[in-house]
C-alpha cells in the first residue's frame, strides 16, 4: 500500500508530522470514493471559515442526512 501523502490545503506544503495533520474536510469524488483534506494544525484555524471547506462539509452533512437512493 502507498502511504497517504498529506498536503496542507492552506500552504500546499506536505505535512510530515502525523501529529501535526488536522482533517479539515472530506471531499466527495464524482465517481468513486472521496478524499480527505488536511492542514497543518497551525493552519486549520485559517481554513475554518473557508467558504469552499464549509460548502464541502455542508454537502457531506446533507448527503448523510438526506441520502439519495438510486
Ligand atoms: Zn500548512
């Protein structure tokens, strides 16, 4: 298995310390599984009110509350 490479959404730098990685969002793929969005611990707060992250989270929450059946 290939280890997941975590890149900070805020500064685009790789997060080398697992303890410094904060999951800020999960984005759903159009086909197949989605992916996690990470940020440095110090940068997660900067992304807290990011409209794209908020939209992505809202979409995920809505999809969980209102699952669309085939
Ligand atoms: Zn960062």
